[in-house]
C-alpha cells in the first residue's frame, strides 16, 4: 500500500481537473443573455484571446532559447571536480512547466469570458444566482491551476525516478534537480503573464477612466467609451490569466522548495526514505479535495446576505479541514524523529509548522481585508481626505499602504521563527506548503472578482436596469477585497517559499552562511534591495506610457467620430485593444530580463555567497513593496467605489460626480498599476530569482573537496572562549591527524601525482587508499561524498550509516569511521592549546588597541570575567592568547 502513495499525488491532481471540467460544463449551460450582451461578451473574449496569442508567440521564442541553454547545462556533469546531478531532460521539464503555466492562465481566461455575461444575466434574477455563477467560474480556474500543478509535479517526479533509476544513490537527487526545471518554466511564464497582463489591463483602465469618467463625465464601462472593451479584456488577461499563471508558479515553487530540503533528510520509513519529499505533494493534493468541499459552503440566501461572509466561510472551512487531515498524514508518513543539517525535530513538530503556516496565511488575509475593505477605518480615512482634494487623497492612500506592512511583516517574522523552532528549515518550507495547500479555494475566491467586474461592465454597456448593476457592484466591491487578500496571501507564501529556496540554494552551493560582514556580500544585499524598486518603476512607467497612448486614442475618437456620445455611432474598440496589446508585449521584456539575468550574472562573476546576499535583499525589499502597493491600490479602489452608494463627509452626503468623488477617481487611477501590475509581480520576482539561483547553484558551487577537506588551519581560532571551541577549530584539530597528504593539493593534480605525494609524506596504506578513492574511473578528482565534519560529530555507528546513505566507497567509509567523534576530542585539545581552561571570557571590543588597562573599571570594560586582570595588550597576549589581544 505505502509504495503506491506516490501515485496518489497525480491522481488527486486528475480528480481536481475532472471536477473542474464538470463545473466548467455547468457554467457553459447557463443563460448568456440577449444578443447585445452576447455581442459585447464576444468582443471581450476575442480581445483576450488575441492578447494571449500575441504573448505566447513572443514567449515561445524565449522558451525555446532558455530550454536550449538548460539542455546544454544538463550535459555538464562536473565543475571544478564537483559532481553535478543533472540531465539534459531538465529542458523538457522546463518546457512542460512553461506549457502548464500558460495552460493554467488559458483555462482561467476561457471560463472567465464565459462566466462574465452569464453572471450579468443571473444578476437579472437574484444576487444569490449571480454569486453562484461567478464563484463557480472562479472555482474552475482554482481547480484547474491546482490540478495541473499537482499532476505535473507528481507525474514528472514519478517519470524522473524511473528514468534515473540506474543512478543508484543519486536517483532521487537527480530527479529533484531536473524537476527544478519545471518550476523555472512555470515561474518564468508567470512573471511575463503577470507583468504583461498587468500593463494591458491598467493601461486600458487608466485611459478609460481619465477620458471617460473625468473628462467626458460618462459612467464607468459606458458603451460609448472606446477603451471600455479593452478595460474589460484587461480584467481577464491580467487579473485572471496572469493571476492563474502567477499562483500556478507559486504553488509549484512552494512544493518544490520543500522537496529539495526533504531530500537532505535521511530517514528510515515505509516510503523508501522519501516521506519528507512526498509529504508536501500529498498535503497539497488533499488540499484540492478540501477546497472542493469548501466551495459547498459559499452560499447566500437573499439580497441582504453578506457575500464576504459566505466566501470567508468556504475559505476557513477548507483551511481547517486541510490542517486536521495534515495531522493524520504527518503521523502516518513520517518517522518519530528527523534531522536536517544538524537540527533534530519530531513529526509532531512538522505538523505544528504546518499549523503555523496556515495561521500566518489566515492573519495575512484578515489584515489585508481590514486595510482594503469598504466600511473599514483605513478606506474611510481615504474617503475623508478626498474632501480636501486630489493631493490629500493620494497622501492618505500612500500612508494606508505603508501602515499596512507592519502587522503582516511582524506576522511573517513570527511565522518564520516559530516554524523554524518547530522543525528547522524544513519547518519553514512545510509551513509555506501548508499555507498554499488550499490554493484552489483561494484562487476561486480571487478569480470571482474579475468575473463580477466584467459582469458589471456588460450590464452598464447593455444599459440593463439599475438593480442589475447594484448586484454586480456588490460582488465587484467584495471582489476588490478578495483580490487584495489573495495578493497578500501570495506575497506571504512567497516570503516563506523564498526562504526555503534560499536554504536549498545555500546547501547546493556548498556555502555554510551568508556573511554580510564581507564587503562584496553587503554590496550584493544593497543591490538586491534595489531590484524591486527598479522593477516596479519599469512596470509603472510602462502603464503610464501605454495609458498616454490610450488617452490620445480615446480623445481622437470622441473628436473625429461624430455621434458617439449620442449612441449614433459605434466606437472603434479594436484600436484601443491593439494599443494595450502592443504596449504590454513590448514593455514586459525589461522587467522579465532583470529577474532572469541578474542572478546569473552575479552568481557566475561574484560567486554564491554574494548571490545569496542579493537574494536576501530582493526578498526583504520585494515583500515590503508587494504588501504596500497591493494594499494601497486596493484601498484607493474601494474608497472610489464607496461613492456609488454615497458617503458621509463632515455631516454631508457625497455621491458620484461630486468633487470628492473626482479626487477618489484620481487616487484609484494612481493605485491601479500598484495593485494590478507591479505589486502582485513582487512575489513572482523574488521566487523566480531564487529558482534561477537554485538551478545555477551546482555550477557556481564552492568545491567541497577544497572547502571541507582544507581544514583552513590558519584561519581557525577558538572564538567562543567561555563556551568552548568553534566548529572550525574542532575541524582543524581533527583534520590535523586525519591524513598526512594535502587534499586541497590532490584536487589540483592527477591521481598518479597524488599517489607520489602520499608516498613522499609517509601516508599509511589506509590514508593513501583514502586519497586514491577521491578519483573517478577516468582518473579525474571527484572529491568526497561524505561530509567529514558531520562524521566527526557522530558516533562510529552513526557515521557508518551516514556513509552508506550517501554512497561512500569502502576506503572513504573506513577513513570517516576512523575519525568519527574526533570533534569532541579536538574540542578539548583546542581549548587546552588556547589556554581556555584558565579563561572565562575574551576581551570586549570596547578597549582601544594597545591601551593599558588599569583600575577596576578598566578591568571590567576590557576583560570582563577574566581572572588575570591584564593591563596591557602584550600581557593579554601572553596570558590569554592572541585572539583576546586582537580584540583590543
């Protein structure tokens, strides 16, 4: 039974796709309204499809080029003596990921352009029926995205395990390394789809608002506005197709990050040692099932029912069911204890990390809803500031967006610390997977908003009765909030996922830490912090440039086509659609290039540690920018919508076309590229750069043969004086007695030369055999498979098991077992050499170099806790050692 669990994952993905097909068929059967409504819906569908075809045509060139580079990289199996576990098949995985990502967006766009007009028709009967149609349309997209992701990951993992089964111990490692290509393809397409779609929708929206509502004084989505069709097309290509590709990429990256860390955990279980790898896929597969169950709770009774509460009930129920199921899955799959990079944790702690991730996601949704929902204090504050003009509205929106970062960031920080406390880096990754498990439900709630927005546009253009528009506006206002909460949810998951990808990158790149005390790393940190700003600037600038073209075109049509305002002539909608399409395709290139090329340049020129600093900067800055922009834009939008029902400002009611309303339209226009272009692209930016770094990590990795076996004797010092020796010092002491030959030199010379060196230095037969085992059959140096530092901190039995698990040769295993536990003895020897048995603490950094210490106060400032009371630097060096003296 247990060996078949791996097949459960793609099966759950297929289940999601089957339910999606059933719900899609139900939407198609609903009444599409009269001929005029269907004609308008046809314009929107044709425009959306035209954009996708143009985008795919350009992206197909990128996919072919990138796949060729990946195929070439997959043929490189060794760099600087370090084995690389990859294959040219990574290019196939990349192409499949790109195709699946584009398909996810297409599914969403296709059903949205069907559901919009059917929601309009349903709104002619009741609010409940309109919600049912629009939410079912959103559910089709949610299940399509989640189903494709789980099917793609699970199916490819099974295929790759079979393809690479002849590699023995390296089978799983190679399968997961190749699987990163799937995630890279998904995130690459997601970035271009999100940025391109965002530029399209906001160029049309801004142009339509500035000329139609502000200059011509006609309602939003008025059929006389030449840009209104492009605006409604934009809702589909940006908020639906772009968002579908976005969350598909996020979903895949989150699962993959957990799998990469899970492969490092060596366990004995009933799943061939793969339970930590399979767990995130199983949980996310079950999340699809519980998302389907959650959709059953999204119901309202009458016109006065609260739509937001109905959506929340479905959301919370799916999350709760997933958490409960996770407890039983974790207990069933995982062994009692696990260990990742020396951090030991229990399977209960893994479950608690999942709970932490779910709670973080819930808090992010609640906080985002508070800052963007109509009737809440932040939106009301913007409304009040609209009474004094356009500038104060802008100031109010900016301040709301900035303040909205505080609680989410504190929540994320607490979530990272808590999940790490429970289960180390694996806990952080599985927390993100737990958060993303109900993506199908999150996306269903998110996607229903653009469908409702389109439905309102069709109602306005078709000049349907006011009550129809009131119902669609009700859904649209809730949709603005759910869109903002969805973006907050996505950025939170991106932060946790990026940290997990970051940890995986550090492991594969062979570095122990990112030391910002080093000038190049600190420089990388600053450059990384800058990237989200230039990325956002390019996106917003693109919207501005395209909007200017749109404004000129709309003004031209109003000026040159007589009879538009009197409904006697039809505007040239296709001209505005073409402007948005060309601008979005052209302007999406530079932001995408920044995300893809920057990690490659930094990694290959400056090395993995500087690249790590870059990623840290991008992640922190990108998360803040994403939350700020998405929430500010959402708050501005709902402040404007509040005027449709009337708002009370200083005891006076104000409605549409009033001066405060005009100020709110300006704020909404400024917020449009914030919330729908640059803001939601931040989470893709930080994940894509992390995934690119992960893919190139083996090619820029520090050679473990040099880094691990070198001992770095000249740099190792007993810095933790009152607690014991540093790990580096222990390694040095152990290495000193491990072998007479210099493994760093062996890495640079041939096998024959190394053998000669061993003879000259008087190595024992065992030591010489160990050195010879570092070379492959072709005589090239391949380095050790086991980490000697780990063995030196293990018992002999633990070391032997560890060596077997990583596939050491008999000679290497013998040497490792011989030195197992050496770190404990080395620690004692190191402390003796440094005089540490006589010290309690090292000199504090406060004293000036060479300054003599005298008096009780000076003794405390300089040598707190020291029993010697050194009075000069020379005396300190003599009694306490050079390490202490250098602190003066």
